[in-house]
C-alpha cells in the first residue's frame, strides 16, 4: 500500500493524466525519485503488469540499466534540461527485454516528470513514414516541373517532323519522320500520365472500400483468369468515408496489377495468390498525426518480393523492378492515397509482400 499522501498524489495523477490511456506509446508519470504516479494502458500491456501493481514502484527498476533513468531524473530535478532522450532496454514479465527510445520531459507541475517509451521498431517506422511523406512531396514537385519542361519542346519536335514529312519526295525517308512522330507521341503519353493526378479534379463522395476492392478484384481476375487466386478477407463493419472512389480504385489496381505481374512464375505453376484484406486500425499514428480510427487495406501476394536494390525507392517515379515497366504505378498510387490524407507502406520478403494503405476514418 502507498502512504497516505503518496496514494492521494497517485489518485490525482490518474485523473489528470487519464487521457494518456488513448496513446499507443508507453507513458508513465513519475516523481523526481522515480516513483510511478501513473502508468498508461500501453505501458501496462508492455510490462505485463496491472496499473495497480506498477503505481508506487520505482520506474528505474523496470530497466536493465536503472542508473540511466536515475541520472535523467536527477537532471530534471535541477532543471538541467526540458527533455532528454536516450535508448534503453525495458524489462518485461515472461518476455525478453524490449529495446525502447526513452524521452524524459518535465511537466507543468513541480516534482512530476513524464517518461515516454517508444519501442525502437515503432520509432523506426515513424521515421520511415516521415521519409515517405517528404519523398512523395519532392516527387510531386519534380514530376510537375520536369513534365512541363518536357512537354513544351515535344509539340515543336512533332510539328517539325510533320512539316518535314510533307516536303519529302522520297517516301522511304518518311519512315524516319514517322519514328520521330511516334516517339514524340509516346513521350507525350508518358508526360500526360505524370501530370494526370495533378490535373484531374478530386471528386469527393461516399466511398465503400469493399466496392473499391471488388472492382479491382474483377479487373485482375478478368486479366489473369487462370493460375491466380484473389482472396477476399474483409471486415464488413468498416464505415463509408468521404473520398474519390475512382482515385482509390486506380491506386489499389496499380498495386494489385504490379503484384499479378510479379507473380508470373507462380501463375504458370498455378499457385499464385493475392489477398485483399481490410481492417480497422485504432489509435493509429501516421503522417505525424494520430487518428482514432483508420482504414487498413492490405494487398498481399506470395510472389518473389521487392528486389533489395529498389526497396527504398519503389515509390520514386520511373523506378521499376520489372523489365519494360514504366515505374509510375506506385508513384501514382501513393499520390492518390496521400490526397486522402493517407499513406502506403510496404513490407516485403520472398513469398510475402504486403502493401498497406492507411486512410483516416471518420
């Protein structure tokens, strides 16, 4: 049992910091000597202990190196810093120690310190998401500027070739002008595809994600009728949300079509599979924001996986792991999903590639 004053303080902290239970990160509020005044639900789960058991204990004893937190609390006591960060190992009941990134920060109340623990895997994921967002924004600007620079001289090249063809008496030479015209048209088509997501208006309406999935499924099955199984794994409780249905169909189709093409050998063997899985994520953080609910749409295939050489660049424009691929499908898919305030992530290994679309839900 806690002494009377300590118990009152812990009860007060529980009421004051109750909203921290909504966070997925592990958070404790401690006194300057390390006594736990409040532990949120995520920390309970990680330690395998109830809040009642944690409260009143010394948080530093939950680490393999208690002195690191003790030093941080001593620094907080004399106002050496507003926030301090370091990496440590968190002890857990019946589990291996968990590597975490520790953030120690002072609160507005004297004598109280917030200790936030981010599992290093989660920290790496957040950094990866930030890179994806920054990368997509840079790609967007590059594509728009480059496409416009290419487009302007293309019209002149094509027009000059047409005029030259009219002046040629030797019909054999027109083969060369036709090559110029054909290649100019091909480049024009590429430029139009690059500019398409920036030109097309964002048509917002109510979207049922399973209608999107069924449309994509029917298109994939029609193109690959043999050797490929498209599995539905839906959570039918997912609510409708506001979005551009056609853009989302195109985004999911681009990913599923890439998967089907990567499955060529398995399709020939007759055991290729793509799974369309929908789930609701709760208290999900992505794009530097936290959402109460989010759609998680997975496009999973049992193909060879994304080549290691391009894993970090698959959303770059004109990067393709397939001979003859344009390298635009995933770039456009990421653009369309980001226009819905979402993000596409990818985890890939031989035999299992998972593209996960995350979109906030109301």
